[in-house]
């Protein structure tokens, strides 16, 4: 998301579309969040990717504990879109659930863009 460390990968070759929500639960894993299956919704940002090198770069940055899968995202307007979403598949023994699925509220950005 804008203001967070990995946003720099999106600054070339991707365009911000809007904020959206996806079904699931958000976990605070310490240095970063992780989306997992569950009840509720998780807030995020949707981008249109124009440059083919962006997805492999994101895959490398997200790492082996994240799996990119197509998912349905609901935009703030109520419109639904299919999008790639990174799902966490790593250990959860120290993870803490983020109420309301809003990482920005739980851990405000310190502008790493």
C-alpha cells in the first residue's frame, strides 16, 4: 500500500485504481501483515499493472510464505473486480489478528515509498 515499504515496486509500471476489500482475516506478523482465509474483510489497494516485470518483482519481494492467487475484490464504489492477491501461508504461532482487517489503522505508514 502507499506509504509502506513494498510500494516502491509499484511506482513504475502500475497505476493506483482505488481502495478495496477482500474476504479473509488479516494477521500482524510483526514486520508485515498477512492475509489468511477467514470470516470478515481485509482492506487494501488495487492497482492496474501495465509492465510485465512488476508481478515477478512483487513475487520476489513477498517471498516464499506468500502465494499469489486470483481473488474477488470489492471496490469502495461497490464494483467487484478480479485481482491478484497475496495470501499468507507461513507460520502463524506468533501472529496477532488485526481487528477490522485494516493494517493502515493498526500500523500507520511511516512513508517508505
